C-alpha cells in the first residue's frame, strides 16, 4: 500500500517496509516525487526477495557483486564495516532501503529529503539547512525523547536505532542504541552491533534462542534478549561501558560519527558533545 498523508508526506506499507517519505522541492512537499520513490522501493524489495534463501544463510553474500541489487550491496558493505561477523547481512536492510529511497528522491529533483523506515532514518538537505531528528528512548512514544539537530558540516546522513522493543532482535540490554553515520546503512548495522555489545549477564535478564520466537530468523542458534528486570546500577554501568568501548573504536576509525547508548534511565554519548536537546513532548 502506498498512501498520501494529509501533509503530503507519503507512507509505504508493503511487506517488511513501513516507510514515511518526506520529500521537498524548495521547501514545498512533493507527493509526486514521493510516489515515484515509493514505486521504486517496492520494485527494489521484490528484486531483493529473490535472494532471500541466501540472505538467511550467515555464510552467504559476503562480497558485493555487480549483478546484485544496489540495496543488497549496501547491506553487505555496511555489515562489513561494523566488523561483527555474527550479524547477518539483513542487519542493515532497513537503513539500506532508507538510503536508496533518499538517493532516488535526489535524482528526481528533491532538495530536502527525510526518509524514516521504522526508525532508521536517512536525510539530506542539499541547500545546507539543518535537519532535526527526534529519537524516542523507549517504546512509550509519549515519554522522553531526544531531538538532534544535524548540521551540514557534521557529514551525517543517517541516524538509526536498535535495542529492546525494536523490530529486530538484540543480544544486549540497551533500551536504545542510536548511531549517527555518513549513511543509514552503516548507522543501521552499527546500531545493531552496539546494541548487542551493551550487555551483561544477570539472572534478571531473560533470554532465549532466536528461533524460539521466529522460526524463520536469520540468526538461529543465537541468544536474544527478551526482557530486562530490575538490575543493579553496577550492572547498568557495566553494560554501558561495554557499549562505549565498542562505540569509541568505531568512532576513532571514522566508521561512525557518534553514538548514544541508553540502558534504563542512564545515557552515554560518544563523543560527549553531540548536538541534542532532551524533552518530554
């Protein structure tokens, strides 16, 4: 389904894609371009689905190939950059679709594009105006969220979030693992990775094998987190430290532009000067 919203944004609800397209030309929304992008995205999803048997296999599709769909090569590249060999290439699928939607919109003449694919966001304003991105820190959208102001000189084109309660599994205990990167594909892969790394062992943390929840999962045999009880502050800080150590390595290598990790009510940022405001809308 492709639906035009009242404010001329366009929403795609097609299989695994729930994507909002906010596309403008010189400050005016263009639903015409958005519909063309939506049709393109659905076509690219159909092309990708042909590779689904291989996509479910952790040992397949490790190298980019010219004959692959562009979105698949983005996924492979992003997973390779994050460095975690236990993450399947599907770990970057949402961010990669956001990226190709943005690129298509720019090709069609858009000047300001914000693509939100279930919380994995790609954006660009070719005039250089700042973009504000709101990020909920838990599943209750009425509670605390962050509003990040992204300026052109930050060279950030993607903000993605992983963690408990999201659409995908996590092996860690982060309420939110947020990554800022040059594009959404890399942000998506690294958010998954850092969410996994933000972890400790505790009897109040409930886990099970991924296939117990989803028989068709792409990470069978791997333990995923179901819930986190009332763990101690010491365990919270230890989990955050594990995530911070991993995030700092990615940041120092230039793979990510920054990260924000949240466990329960505790938040850390890498670097500590990310431009954001905290509110309770």
